[in-house]
């Protein structure tokens, strides 16, 4: 069945979802660029300090900043991957379908979290998917 013939469920506006994903991706890319600039600054600062982290009062601070930035960069990369996956799910016509139980994902959930792949029931800790499927 082609997309035009499929009845659209309420809250499943394809264009609005694509725009939310695009906006979220643009924000994540901006954050990634900002983190790269910060990373470059920390690396430059490390190059200007002594290499003896154990006795250099700035050593642990720079190492800590580098660790924090690395974790944030990893998180943003993951977010970009999730947004690409969401865009693909939208193209495939399964964006509004829960990967856990096959039921619908609420439009409000996808509006708040465009990368959501499960309904709130499947995403809730302690909720067994088998119990949710019934």
C-alpha cells in the first residue's frame, strides 16, 4: 500500500516530524561544533602546562575537563546517530510504531523526544514488554 493511500493517524504529520528531527539535528550539530572548539581549547591549554600532572595543580583540572568534554562529545555523537535513525524510521513509515510492542508511539512523546523508538509503556523501567503487549 502506498503512503498516499494509508490513512494518517492523528498526530502523525510527516512534515512536522521531519522538521522536528531536522531542528534537533541542527541543534546537536551546533553543540558538537561548540564542544570541538572547547576540546581544542583544552588541548591547547594542556600543551601550555607542564606534563607532570601529579605535581602540577592544573594537571588534574585539565584532565578532568578533557574527560568531561569527551563524554559530552560521545553523547552528542550518539544523539546525531539516533536522529539519523529517526529520520530513516520516518522515511520507512515506522516512526510512530513502537519497536518494543508494535503499538503506536504517542505524538506527544515523539514531539518531546523525536528519537524515541518505543512507546512510554515499553520505555518505562520495570515494565515487562510481554505484560505491555497484552
